[in-house]
C-alpha cells in the first residue's frame, strides 16, 4: 500500500494531503534512476582499478611468466658469455700462441655495435628495456661466436700446417750416427784443410766410409741435383717448405731426381769424397730462407737429451773441416 504524504498549511493551520501529478512522479522517478546509474558507473570505475577481469588476470599471469623466463634466459646468456670469454682467452693465449698466430684484439671481437641505434624500433613499449637488453646480449654473443668460429677455422688450418711443418722440418741426422763417432767438424769458423786458413764452415761434416747411406732429414721435394768435381762435388738440395732447405754434398752416388718427392728417412745417395774434399765424408747444411744455420739444433728426433748435449759439445769444438 502506497504511503500517503501530507504537508502543513500555515494559513489554515492544518495538514493537507499531497496529491502529485503523473508527470511529477515520472520526472522524480527519472531523476532517481539517473542518480543510481551515475553512482553505479562511478563505483564500477573505481572498483575496476582494483578488480581485474579474467582476461586481464590471464594477461597479467602471462606477463609475469614471461618476465620469469626472461630472467632465466638472461642468466643463461650471462653463463654462455662467461664460457665464451674463457674460450677467447684460451684462444689468444694458448692456441694462437702455439701456432704462431697473432691474437685477435677485443675491439675486433666486438666490432660493429656502435653508431646508429639499431634498437630504436623496440622503444616505446611497456617492456622495451627488457626486450632491448635481451636483443643486445644476443647480438653481442652472435658476433663473438662468429669471430671465434672464424678463429677456430684458422687454428685448424694452422694445426694441419703445423703437422706438415713437423714432418718437413729437418729433424734427424743425415747418416746413422747416434754414437757421434763420425762427427768430424761442426758449424762455425774452422781451419780449411786445403787452403790452411781459418774460414767459416756453414754446415757439419760427418766422417763415414764411402758408400754409407745418406738419409733425407725431413719431408720435401728435391730442388737441385748437381754433379761436379769442384766445391761441394756431387750434391743434392731438398726443399722442405716453410723456408727450410737442406744440402748434402760430396756424395759418391745420387739416387734421386729433381722434383722428386721425399719423405724423412728416405735414402737419397751414398757418402763419397767428390769435389774439394780431403776424405770420405758428408757435408750437411740446413738453411732457413737462404741463411745457413747450425744443423746441430735440428737433431731432436734422433737423439736423447744426453746424446743431444754431447753432440752440441763435440760439434762446437774447433778443429779442421774436411772441405
């Protein structure tokens, strides 16, 4: 039952019933409804700041999950970077030193990341810093891995070259002489047997009976075969590559030909006394880029440390050469 409303009339000093028109009731109802709608909208706006929809909650969880995984990935990238740094140091200080290659400077390993802002298109987002940091780390690692890969390719080539070098470099005595009883004259100034003057002797003389086997001291190719009655007499020169050549002189017989490939230990001829010689022996020289160097330093594959030390002592004694 609707409530009846009255109002006090001061003129008649009595209460009179209030009778509202339909229009008045409608306007009053609309005002109340509008007020309630306005209050509802304001309330929803305020509450929505604190209450998330299911979709917003899902997106918030996804974002939190992505940030967590980014943290884990970032740590892995840091660990990879640490391992790569150790590889770079080992590469520069061990591998490249051993194979006689110049170390790669840090500037070259990190080159290509200055100047233009290559991450400008990643700016302006809520999580731009995270994305840009991850992109930078990936780019730097990619660059460093590329440079390191190129370096290892070079090291592999150098290692193969080192193997060839170790097989080619003169490393044994040209005749069987472990007892060192056949060493007649060493490298340095010696008395010439014919001219009786002190003259530089650019090789080593090994005294041996005629017909004693002469061995190539390293892998290579015969670059010269000469037969003569003067000077070094019958001689062979082997080009070992890497700037090394060896000379074998005063041979009685030569059994190799020019351009023939030779391996260390192959017999190339026999001891004799051809040319300017005072007795049956082998004159042997080692040259690096055309310069004669002491052959005594190249017998490390042939002698024990004690035998090598003894050989150095015998070869350094001044006396008379045989050619």
